């Protein structure tokens, strides 16, 4: 198993500002994942973060908007930059110990509920 | 491409009723299939999984069978409880990436 601490749990931000979300895992993992969960929609993968290399972004997500840091094997941050109301969503951190293996499960943080006004 | 389609909610049932939440998928190759549950105020957690055709995953009275011929992974429970009220997500996994369904909210009334 894995225990993931994510903070803040929620925030209300002014448009044009940035918010950095932190994700701490209780043990070392190779790959960490950041998802967005928009109201009434599925989880969408934003990017995959490996320690010591740049994050890999999915189609529709760019580094300038969602910069990610991965300074060590237990920690990552996601920044939502220059926010607009369309960025209002739940952002989730996830790890998968067997990343690359087809039958291992993912573990999720509790999420950060972001509201942009 | 890969995708997951699950029935829209919300689903409202009385306690002890039978539950079915439909899930179908489209995928290249042979993905692993999962059901995750999100209780109010908590993160997603694994409910059950199946990694190959005809496998049945089960946990906490919930079951789902990997049906390759119908590309389905329907979630069932014979007798739901109020504590089962949550959002349920069907997902497939190819290599390290998950594709999630939109989630189905279940509300169980006492």
C-alpha cells in the first residue's frame, strides 16, 4: 500500500494567480501521476513525473500552465499557473508501485479542490 | 483508442437492493480492468480488479467479471448497505496509464 498526503485540500483563488499543490508519499516510488477531475467528468491524466527528469505531459496539457517538480522519490508538486475559472477542478496525486506492470493498483491522495473566482 | 464507458448516475437504491453498474471498454490488446470507489471526502481506492478474460474480481461483497466477448466489466452486489454510498469508477490499464470512466454516484437509502 501507499499513504499519500496532499495539500492543500481545498483553496479558493483569484484568477491570474498560481497555486502549488504538494504531494508526499510515505515511501519511495519511481513514478508519480497528476490527474484532474472536473465536475461530473472522469479523471484525466495531466502528466507523469519521474524523479530526476522532466515530467511527461498528456495531450492538451503543457508545462507552462502546469509545471511539475519531482525533487526526490517521495515528493512532487503541481502548479496551476495563471488560473482562470476553467481551472476549477479537483487535482489528484497518484502513485503506482508497479508502474509499467499491467495488474498493479494505483493509490490516490485525497485531492485538492480548487475554485477560481 | 482506449476508452471506458459506464452508466450515468446517480443511482438511488434502498438498503438490501441488488446493484448493477454497467461498464464497457474499448482497448487495443488485453488491458487490466479495475473498479475504484471514492467515499465522501476521501481519495479513490481500489475496490477490485481483474487482469485477464474470465477473471472475477471480488471484495466487500462486490463482484465483477472480465468479459472479453462483450468487452464489459459490470459491477454487482447482491445487497447494498447505506455505507456503500459513494462514487464508483471503472478503469482500464494499459502499461502504466489508466483510463477512467466518468464515475457513477450511488446513494443507498435506509
